[in-house]
C-alpha cells in the first residue's frame, strides 16, 4: 500500500511522437502504480511545446526544457531567447542538457549549448538536468570552476566512476540512477556510496515498443509505472523499508524542484 507521497520518476521523455496515441494509458498506469510525479525532459526546441502541453494536462508532469547534447547542432539562432522567454512563462526546469563524447554532434558546439543552459539555470535558479557520457573531466572542470552560484543539479542515469561521484556530491548534485542498476557492474558501488539525501531514481523512459514485436497498442517496456520495480530493488540494496526509502527520494525531488513546484 502506498502511504504519504507517491513514487517519483526523476527522468523520462513522454513527449515522443509515437507515444501520443497511448499517453493517456501510460498516465493511467503510472497513477495506479502510485507514481505521483514525473520529470519530463525535452531533447530539442522542437519538443518544448509538447512537454509544456503534457505538463498542463496532468499535474504529475514537471516540465524540463532544453537542448540535449545529441541535438546540439539543431539549435538555431535565437534559441536562447526563446528558451528564456518560455521559462519566464512556465515553471519549468532546464534539461536535458550536458556533454557526450560518444555522439556525432561537435563537442565545441555541445559545450557552448551546455554552458548557455547552465548560466540560464544559475541566473533563474532553475533545476538543471545533466546527461554526461565520457566527458566527466570537462564537466567537472566546468562545474568546479563555475563563478556564479550553481543551480540545483541532477546527473541523470549516472554511470561514472566513484571518484567522479564524490566530486559531484561535493558540488551538491543529485545523482539519479536508472534501470542500469538492475545489471551488476560499476553502478552498484556508486549507488551504495551516494548519500540518501542526494539520491534519485528514473526510468529514462522513451516508450520503446515491446522487444520483438510491434507496439501492442498499449504496453511499453519502459514507462513511469515500471519505476516501482526499481524502487523495490534499490530499497533492498540499501537495506531500507520501501516506504521510508520512497519518502526520502520524494523529498529529494522536492528539494531539487523547490523553485518551480510549490511544496
Ligand atoms: Zn533522457
């Protein structure tokens, strides 16, 4: 039984066009599983309005607007001003943004786009969602040398080293773990070493169709309702009562989004 606050899915992308015909079902399943808050992230300007619209339809969805490093080159002149004016109208975080050395987008361009969003988040004190793949050195350098106050930061689907983790924690970042936690590997020690007050959990749900077949019209393999399994696993790994664990993650999410979601 769910008591108190519900489950939080701290990162997903429900605006994907192929989900539009089943989004209502996805939300119904999320609600009946007890998922009461979902941080939904854009990847490029084309997505911004769709995420704003989703958030307007259901109070569970908290919008994050930004440009993902994979799509750095889709950023066209004036994007910063358009993002800024949207952020002034909508209580939204910024994301997903970041740095990724394993994608095709020019790394210089990625850094420009990321820095602009970091500065915007700092100026407005909006929560910022960071994606980082094989660019930890540069990311840490940017964050550690940042002259202005850092915004609230979440590192999504963390898969870095233990040393990186410690430096991010010293900077006050929230560390979000995804379904990678279900596979043994280097994520496990990092998960165990993340203080409970910095921890978040996510599906990173992109609504992939069921493996080996077309969408059956309803089910997707990863969607916010599936987060409950991750919480059960995570609470067991931390040797904590599930309710107590879930309350702490909920609280962390509230602290992360303090400037955009009234408590
Ligand atoms: Zn994502």
